[in-house]
């Protein structure tokens, strides 16, 4: 689905990560302790460290702190927020939607539409799409909260293809602005690949059973990722999606100050850059080495981590792209014009 919206301005971005940092070099059980293999994986993928939240800290906690930082530093009247979106695959509850929990914690008014959107790595772009829809349907200010805590899927980390996910939460303030540059989207979906990244247990298809627990009490989510299938899907589809967006918006691939892509891994990002013939110097990738694959939060985290000083002082044309579970892949062209950007904050910093 290709679309274009007017009057949509990103005003600020804040990102929060847990304090706890884990390094692949310290995980002795990874690949059965094969140090040479670990070194090869680090070299090819770019992953080295990731942030992991404590058992009592959820994605909504991370997003809440990001939102509080945003609202306080921009001195936002909470009554002016008439849209709240929480986008994550790790909600607090099955019912109610976590957006209602955050609505209470953030002390927002009753004149506010709230919603949860279950998405992962393409989620930030899809969240911006939904925000744009709301702003062109009567809302004037939307608070978009995007994050995940994939470390909660503890059994996924028994699979050697998956010790790369890092926890993070983000908040983005999206305002109605008559003078804003147009924002363009290209969204694709393919449910035929839904089993390639899946958490099998815990929903109503496979509700919890008495045998679905480890001896230490952790739940067996039976979370699995088919790394090969996800890799092939990414290599074959993401660059094509971006080329279609450029044609739709009448942009050339060299028209952007930055290419802000989901931090999947170094090899995938470099391959996409090669297919598009874009300047890798404009495509930050070091975030994945420090914070891991942060799912939907990886794009705002990349902005906060890599271009904070620049984006606060300049107007930047940016191309965003996210891709992952669903299968889902999405891209957007946005203008970031002297926005507020928090940098990377650690959870509990503002408490």
C-alpha cells in the first residue's frame, strides 16, 4: 500500500533502554562455547552487546519513561494529546490493551483515542502511518510509543540464531502542522511467512498448559525464528519496496541526508545499501553493536544514538525502513526538522 499524507510533523523523539548490558563474548554457552564461531558471528552480523530488562520491567515501563521525558522537555500540555498508540509484541496484558494502562499512567484526558498495534520490526513505520491517518482524520497531536522486550521470550535464547535481541522503548510526538513536508509510505505484508518468527504458546490457539513451564518457573513460549527464511525474505524484498517508494514519491536514492533502517544485522543493511547504491556513510549501523536488534524501537534508537546533535539543529530528509515478523516490510520518507531528541536514556534515569 502506497500513500502520502500532508500536515504531519514529527516534533520529538525519546528512547529508553535498560541499564543491564550483555555481551556475546561473555555468554559461555553460546554455540557450545565455540569461540571461533562466536567471533565469526560478531564479525559478520555486527552484534556484540544488547540491553536486557529485569523481570519486573515491561515494554510499557520503558515507553512510559520515554514519553515522560518527551512531554516534560517539550513542555506539552497533556490535555492536548488526542491520540495514543502503543505498538509492541510484548504487551502488559491480553486484556485490556496496554495503551489504556499508559493512558492512565501518563494522565491523559478522556478526549483521547488509544490503541494497541501488535507489530515488531516494521512497527515504527507502521506506527507513523497510523499516526498520519489520525492526524488527517481530526486529531491534532498523537503520542506514538514503540518498543519491545524480546528478552522476555526466554526460550528463544536457547536457539543460537536469536541471542541478538535488545530491549528498548521509544516515544515520538507527531503533530498536525499545515506547513509540514509531505510524508510518503510503502507498506507490504505476506502472511504466508508468519511461522518464520513466531511465539507459539500463550495465546488462545495454544493456551498455557501445566507442562509449559521450566523448572525455574519460566514459561515455555516456544518462540522460534527461522533465521534463513527471514534473511532471504529481507534480501529479496526490502530494497524493492524502497525502490517502489522512491518512484512513487519521485525521489532519487541519493536525495536523503540519512537512511534510517531497522537494525537487523550489519550484513543485511550493507546488502540493502548495495542494492540501492546508497552511501553507507549516511546509513548508521553501529547501534546494533551496542544495543542489539531492538525490533520496532530500533529506528528511533538509531536516531537518538547516531544523529541526535544533527537532527536537533537541522532539517533532514530521511528514508526509514523496517522489516520482520508477519511477514511485514515498510518504508517511509519523512522530514525531521530541528526536532527534540533525547539521546539514549537508561531506565530509571529520571526517577
